[in-house]
């Protein structure tokens, strides 16, 4: 999945607050304060969520003056989308459950 570890990306998107941040950042960069206004959590909690998103490779942060601007990195999201698409394609080619049981039932 590129530079980010797949498990880190899945962990990052598993949390509703982080998904809201990702959804906001999909519209363009935002400051920490702008992201904090979206969520009913403390600013330190927002910073902790941002750190996890950064560690997963989903967010890039740049300091400009007194503000920290956060921007979404799309490559990890595209990698997750690609992986999910591959799994869906494989599943669509898999035999139905009743056929799998018959083929793999050693009692028959």
C-alpha cells in the first residue's frame, strides 16, 4: 500500500473522529483549529488524532507562522480502495457458500 503500513491506515480510518477529519481534509487543507471546531473533543485529543493520521501517512502537516496546516495524502486512501476492489473482485468469482461446503466436506 505504498509508504504507509496497511494496518496503520486501517487503524486510522477505523475511528469516527479521524474519518470526519479525513472527510474535511478531502475538501482542502485545514488548520488544527479548523479541524477542532468540527469535533466535540479537546484540542489535545485532536492533536493526538492528527499524529496518528500523520504516522499512517494519511496527513501531511506544514507549519506556516503560528498555524499548522494539514493536508490529506491521497495515495494511502487509493491503496485501500484498490485493495478493497481486489477483494470484492475475488469474492465475486468465488463459488457460493453451498458449493464450497460440498467441495471441501471430507465426509463426502
